[in-house]
C-alpha cells in the first residue's frame, strides 16, 4: 500500500528537477498527479518518464489565467485536490546597487506572486485535512552575496505558511515549506563544470550536493499522513550549509 494511495496531487514546475523526481515518487506511492510547466516539450518528456497516472497542463504559474485552466482541468478530471506542491520558481543573481526593475519583476512575479495565487486559486478544490507544500530556498536563510532578490522572493513563503495554517485551521489543512540547498539536477549538471561543483560542495558540511530523489522523499513525507502532526514547518534540506 502506497503512502498516497487514491490521492490527487498538483505540482507546479513539475516537469524538471526535484519537482519531477517528486512527481514520479508520488505516482509510485499511489497518487494521480497533475503537473504544470511552461515548456510543452519538457512536459511531454516528464509524462513519458512518469509513465502513468499523470496529467500534464502547459502553463505559467505566475499567469492567473493559466492557473484557472490548470484547476479547471483538475476539477473536471478528478474533482478535488489532496496535495498541492507549489514548486515553480526562478532565480537569478543581482547585486544591490545594480538590480533592475525587470529583475525584480521576474523573481517576485513567479516566486512570490505565483506561489500565492497557486495556493489561493486551489483552495476551493483542496480537501479538508489536505497538505500544501511550497518549495523555498536556503538562499533565504544564508547571507549569500548577489542573491538578495532570490532570497527575498523565497523568504515570504515561511511567513505565509505560518499565517495560512492559522487561516485554514478549521479545515485542518497543513501548510509547510521544503527548503533545499544545492541539488544536482540535470540543469545543474549542465551548468557546473568540475571546479564550480567542487566550490559549491566545499560549502556543504556533508561534502556533496543533494540528489533530486532525496528531496522527493522529503516532499513525500510532508505530503503524506506520515507528517500529519507537522504544520508550519520550514524543513531545510541543504546538507547543513545554513546550519553553520
């Protein structure tokens, strides 16, 4: 028996990286999932990888019309949601004194505005005792020069989790944040040469970057009844980087 047998999960940004690993694991644990992402090609590849019990909906999590289309599809096909994982995100460096308005809009449009409306528009479909999960970043906990935009746009999620769980307490809906550090996704592997990877891993006390499957296992914990008494938590999975 799977940990998500009979459950319906929605994952934004679910076509690549750690969210894709999570989507695959959720299906293996019995869920039917809906994944949203901007690139149709990536969605098609994700569906092939996951193999079954998956519905792909092309769209941008920062576009309210696209979110409406996503949830219309969920309502039509499954009726309700048990697990919502808002994982669509965007990050780019920006040094204070050089940050442009366009950079600000790109970061906050998806990471903050997009996350808020991903959750808000899902509320009519989320079942009582459901689970809401947001993907944060350890950039919001560390003092990494050049990453203040990304850090700020992700830091709002922990504040929202605390307030929203209180607003949703009558429905017993849990709200948590999964905050990863450096994860060796396919994209990271493409971007990092050996020296760059070694530089990042030197900052991680355990000595290696995380694997998407490790983050997926934590997401499964937060999505399932295994974490039924966990609410308002920011669970940091960064190998200890921000603990020292």
